[in-house]
C-alpha cells in the first residue's frame, strides 16, 4: 500500500512537467503559435493514439462497473447545486455568474492531466474507467451549463444548441479514440505488430507532451482579478467535489479501482473548458483564469493525498 509520500514522489514529476511548460511560455518566451501547435498534436494525435491502443485490447482489460458514472456525474450534479447556492447567496452573483462559478467547481482537466495521472498513479487497469468518464464528460457538463445559463437568461431551451454540443463532442478526437478503440476491442482482433508499435511510439509522447501543453496554457491565463471568488471556487473544486463523489461511490459500494478513478478525476484542477465557458457567457473570466492556476498548484498535493487516503 502506497503512502502519501510515495504517491507524492510518483506524481511530482508530472506536475513538474506542467511547470516546465509554464516556464517555457512565461520566461522562455516561446510564442503562442508553438503552444497552439503542440496542443493540436496532443489532442488530435498523441492522446487519441494512447487511448485507441489501450482500448483496442479491451477484452484483456479489467471489467468496468458502469455505476461509476452515477458516482462521478451524480457527485458533480450535487456539488454543482451546492456551489450555485453559495455563489448566489454568499458571493452575490447573478444567475449566469453563479452557473459559471458552479461549473468551475466540477469540470476537471480529465484529458491533459487526468489521463497521464491515472496511467502513472493507478496503472493501465484504471484506463477503461477513466475513458468512460472522458466520453461523457464534455457532453454532460456542457449540456448542464447550457441548460442553466439559458434557463436563467430566457427561461427557454434550444434543441439546436444541444445538437451542436453533441456534434462537437462526437467529433472530438479524444472521444473518437476511445470509441473506435473500444469498438475494435470488441472484434477480438489484434493490431498488426507494425501498427501496434507505431501507436506505441506515438502514445509515449502523450503523457509528457500533454502536461507541458497544460503548463504552456496556464501561462496564457495568469493570475487575474476576483481573488475571493477564485479562492472559494478552488477550495470547492479540490475538496467539496471529491468528497461528494467519494460519498456516492461508497453508498454504491463501488470497487476500489473505480472509486479511486472517479475520486481522482474529481479532484483534478479546473479544466480549461471552464474558461471558454466564462468567455462564451461573458461572466467571471478573471476569477476562472485565476482558479486554473490555483487549482493546478493545489492539486499537486491534494490529489496524491486523496489517493493515499483511498487505499
């Protein structure tokens, strides 16, 4: 059984790679075009190759308890409701601001940080559980905030908006990598050695490159205004949401592997998509940008601590 110190030592290099990316952009003066190109490579090539290769051997991977979706997204829904009340009552935000704030407390960076962290800290056996969350994450949470904001603004919901969101998720290369790999796995076929080795070489770039790209992205956001809101958001993201997800997982009696996976994913830093949401809806852009930095720094300690406690 790994101690907190062991897990901290295991995950520290991952967060150091995030710092390397941050340093390259902030102090190394690497231009944004480099960050954009590397991000495109990670999302469109490296991570899809990693997930396709893992899921293509689906039959040899441990079975996944699908109730983990109830634990993860049920926990997110409960935490979202709590955060929205706190944003409205304690922080005096309007409906749109409260919706963006609440989304920041539940939307984790499951791709750039979650996949590498799961692979290193929990092993390949955890990847089917992580992949299941990845597939449904963007669709469900983008839908949640769209419903919340549109209901606040117009008391009306648009099917066209939902269709656009669903189409965007379906065309996401990361989701496509999971789905195509799983479909191939169900055929019980094996990849030809030359293709398997090619994907393996591409996959090796996924973990370090995704973390460096994450750090380069953080350098673009920086620390901005709204410190009180961002600190409250960060505390709820790193503590409240993992606690709620853990309690639901315990209530469902989820196996340890699935429990570790969903709690780890819920404890990760705020995902960059929340900043896109803030810009799209014109609310809390500063506090969300600050929370991206704060939660990434905090998760370097809190995520290994939670994994140690779960053992």
